[in-house]
C-alpha cells in the first residue's frame, strides 16, 4: 500500500511547489512537442494580450516583469527557471486555478489558454500554424533551446530507487534515478507505476526527510519517492510527500 505524509508535511510540500499545481499523465515520446516548435498562433497571442491587459497587468506589469510584492516576473530567465522540465499543462493548471489574484479560476478555459500563448510570445517563443489547445498542453515540454536544465532546488520531484536504512537507521534511497519534476505530490496511479518500472537506474543517493508513517513495508524494494528536492553541499535530500513500492526486492 502507498504511504503518504502527514497533512502538515504535505502542506509544506505543496507550498514549496505551488507552481506545479496541475497534474498530467506523462505523454509518450512520440507525442512530445517543444516550445520552439510553434505551439500557438499569432492571432491567439493577440487575443491573449487583451486578456493579459485586462486581468494580469495590474499585478505582473505591462511588460510581464512583475510588481514587487504583488506579482511575479513572467519573463526569461525566471520564467523557464520556474517551469523548466514540466509541461505547459503545469503552467496552465496554475494560471487557470489561481489567477487572476482577485478572482481565481473565474475566466473561461479559452481565455486562460490565450493568455498562456501571449506569455510564450512575450518570452520569444515562435508562433506556429495551429492554435494551442487545452487537450494538448500536457504534450508541450517547458524547456529552452538548450534543452532541460538541472531541476531547480526545492522543486517537487519523483525519484525511483531502492529504499534502505543507513547505519544510523535513517531512511535513504540508493541506486536512484535522476530527479524529474512532477505536478502531483500524491502516489502515482497504476498506469504510471507500470511505466516507472522501466525507469533507468542511477547511482544517486537521497537522504529522506520526514517519511511518515514509517516506510518499513517498503524496505529493500524498488520504490517511487516524491518530495521536495533539497540539494545540500555534501548530499541530496528529499522532503517526502509519498512513497510506494513499484517492484520486487532490489539488490544494492
């Protein structure tokens, strides 16, 4: 059975990863598109500009650079630093449920999508021949021309590895994969777990913080761990939001 963290720890995890609100099923490699492919149209961005001016500019500024203490900077490089390695669906999910600040979620789906198109245009991503559609947002990868950068510190991530106890009886993940961003702090569903079994093994070690309740049932098994990534000078840590077994006993 999955193990999830206490409500208190989960709240902390959600706060630290607020920008990754919308969970989306991972698309196949053949479905993936990139921002450089031209995922919106000029007309769509023009509509988005009107929506932005009416509902967003008062907090984020006419030039999208933000207003101190009110609205965040929506321009490069902060824009991709915040959203890198997720999907456009993550950005849309956050915007459509939390914005505008005075009336979250009050606009139509099409207005939110058009606004996202305008934000992409203002950040220099090219227009294309087809409009951005709500159903395709999860297939658009958020990465710059150089590809994905390292996952930023304090991102909500998923890691696969072997759950062990060290000599101090502290829980850690060994032989672990590189962290990948996730929008969902809860245990993955059955279909996602099946896909995770083929995740490439790695050689990373993560110290696990606040695993609750005790993960004894998952000891020495291949597991999925979700949590906040914390890079320390001498080690990697995960402030755990969920742990569940995805495979049989593993050999370290």
